């Protein structure tokens, strides 16, 4: 299942908090698509610590779009 979250326009650290809270509620095979204003550099190490990873994928102009999924065992 794919879930989308749009954190554009939210002040830091709200995007980080909302993304991490949502990831922790997702099932193991879920994919999260994040719509963000900027590259969330602080998010990547947090995701790795809980066994998830992120790829930057094509998005709209001015948007950073991420695909987040559980890391392979």
C-alpha cells in the first residue's frame, strides 16, 4: 500500500516529526511518498536507525519528493 504525506509549508521540525510518526504506524511492506519543500537531511539517519530508507524521486517543480520504504533485511 502507498501512503502520501504533504509536509510542504510546515516549519521545522514538524515535517521530520510527522514523517517519523507516520512511518512507525505503517506496515512492513508499505511505501510512503513524501512531498517536501527541501531535502530533509536530518530525516535520513533517523530512518536508517529504525530500518527504513528513502530515495529522492521525480516530483513537481520546486518540490522534493521522497519514496520511503522498509530496508531489505
